[in-house]
C-alpha cells in the first residue's frame, strides 16, 4: 500500500489510517526562486516574527520539522525549503554543483530572496554540515545555530558504533558508478513500503516506542520518492567532507541537540562538536534517537525556545 500524500492529508499504510499534518503545515507564503546556478528552489514561510530557517536531512522532507513548525510559527517566521534534487526543487544543471556547499549557497540565495537581515538556522543530520558551510558564508546574518543529531564529518566513520559501515558504503557507491540504472531500480525496490522497512526504520532511525507512526512513514515515503542520483551525489560529498576545522570559526551561539540513543550519529560526535565550537551548549535528549526532535518534540522545542530567548532573539 502506498503512503503517498503524507503531510498533505490522510493516507492508509498497512491497513492503518494515518492522520496527515496539513493543518500544521499550511504556508502563509510559498514559491520558487533561482539559486546561484539557476537551480529552482522551492520554499515556504509559516507565521510571522523573527526568522528561523530549517534545513532537513538527506532525502528527508520539510514535514520532518512539523512538530517545530506547529510550535514556533506562533511566535517566529518559520522558513522551510527543499534541497536541490529534492521534491519540488529542481536538479542542478551541473553535477559539480550537487554538494553540501551548493546547498548552503541555496540557503544564502533564500536569505537574499526574502531580504532577511538576520536569521537563526537549524540543521538536522545532513543539514548540520550544510549549516556549518552557511555559517562561514553568512556570519553577519546568522544570530544563532541549532544543530540536531548531525555530524560534520563522514557519517559512516562511527555509524552503528563501528567503522565497518564505511567500506560497505564505498562498495555500494562503486556499484552505482558502474551500473546507475540497475542500482536505481534496486533503490526503488528496497526502499518501498513494507513491514520490514518500517520495522528497521522505526528502530534504527527513530525510537520505536516514542515516535509517531506518521513521522516514520513520512521518512519512508521521502526516501522512496527521492532519486538515487540525488542520494549518491550528496552522500558522496558528505563522506569526503570534514568540517571540524570550521567549527572553531563559528562565532554565534550554537545549540547542539543530541539523542542519547542515536546510533546514526552517536553522542560522542556531538560532545566533540560542542568542545570545538567556542560558544556552544549541548543538550542531551533521554531516549532520543537520530530523530530526537520527533521522538520528544515537546522537550526539544522547550530547549530550543529557551536557547533562542537567552541568546539570539532575547
């Protein structure tokens, strides 16, 4: 059964009706703009007030911030967008611009498009290195950063608490380079919606006991509908990136949210980042997974709200 339509209304998955999140995701402004290389980027604005820009993870979608949108749109101007190659945004005209830094330049173009003089930028998972790049491009604009469960170096180095995932990734990347069409078909097949994929995703990427079923289904749907070429290009760049040298250059206050049970980016990664960033604070979420902001949204939102009031937007 298909889970398409999640985030737009109701849907059915494995015989269970899932309530969509359309009410909390209705935009007050939306549209497209051209980025630095002509790529068309889709964006939405929710609410009014001082701006918060949200950058989701690789092959995710803007609805993964739905708990934060519902909370912060009451007081802030919440800004969402789709990465290049994701959902409503177009593919870049040149593959050389399919990088984390290119995504950061997209956010920079969004800031220009909306005439923002200030902003707080959020990043989850791959969004963390994107925002790290952005911090070097827009130091004067960014009043604070919020990192949620992300790494600024090769994510396979410590994934699942082992270094053995790195050679597995390199093998799959090599196979894609040899037979991209065949690997693309396999990607569609092995990321389709079924009970096994739901079980693995809910236990490895989420806290299966805490996460809402809708959030897990949104992730599954997003992965399946994103082209493998998008996943391969950005993940390949991610594995070659080491942003730890950039962290000491971040000048604005930075909040790091870490899930204590995150097996994708283990807690040690966040502790190292907190030590490298001069004005950083680390908040650990008990029982939080790689998607701690969806496992325990109320706790995470309260920590972020307190941080914003104490630092950037006091």
